[in-house]
C-alpha cells in the first residue's frame, strides 16, 4: 500500500554491537500536526520478519488515519539493513532504540512503542525502560516468551490484539494479566491465527479507534 507521505530513511546504529557507519533500513510516514509518533517493529528476523509484513503496513496505515506519524524498520541483516540476522534480545533492543532515537529527534511529544510477534516483545521492553513512551501496541505477542506479569507494570495505555486461533498466544493468560494493567484494551480477532491475514482490516480499524479513547 503506497502512502502519499511515506519516505525511506536510515537509522544509525550505535557502535557497541555494530561497525562504525552501519545503518538500518526504515520507512517513515510523517503526518501534519501529529498526535503522536509510533515505532513499529517487525517479527523475528530469522523467520522472515521484515517491515514489508502486511501487519506492519496495516499498523502504519492505522496510525496515519489517527493522525499519528509512524516509523517501521528492518532488523539488522534484513533487507538493506547492515549486519547479520539475529534473535538476540540485546541486538533487538539496540535496533529498536535506534528507531526511538530517530523519532525523538523528529517529534517533541511522547512516543508509542509497537510491534508484531517478536517485535512486540522488544516494544514492551522499551515501554518498561523509557519514560518517553506512554502507549504500547502489541500485536500477537507470544505468551511463552512474554513475561506477561510485566504488562501490569506499564503505566501508560496498552493495546493488545491477537487472533482467537493463534497457537503462539494463550488468550486466557493474556486477558488475566491485562486486567491488572492500569489502562488496557484487548482486541480478539475472530477466525485468525498468528498471521492475522483474515483480520487485517479489523485490526487497523481497532487501532485507529483506540487512539480516540481517553486514557
């Protein structure tokens, strides 16, 4: 889906785990007078995860409809991003941090951390460690890899969506933990597995409407 304001950008990587001058490939969708700025992380790089995922595209479109700027990126070693693919948490957090740094320089307000599957785990970790993030959007977060009790530790607004047939997500466990969170919304997409292909439109609509809810 082509957007009128979408443009490619590069995200400089810190040199702690990358070579000097290495960058990540990203797509930035700025909107006039944005209500917020959202960083959207793809699924696992070793399992084909990239910013071209239809779910990430739908999330970016939902942000645009809600007057929120968005940035989605490729993990290290994916597409035109430098480096080698890895599932290491520390590397994912550095990549996610590079995106947050770009948005912090482009937008003066609070940020939104978003992610799908593996990317949702990185978004949650960022939300728990950075005070400039006041909203989280987590799509199909794998509960076996997710310290679900940490959801209640996030003090901002939390949106979680998953399919009702997602083999990676224990919906009952997720719902129970979200009830402990200060402000949370669970969107259960009918007849959808982990890839959510039957529910893309419903997902985008739910995210757009959630932006209008008071927190």
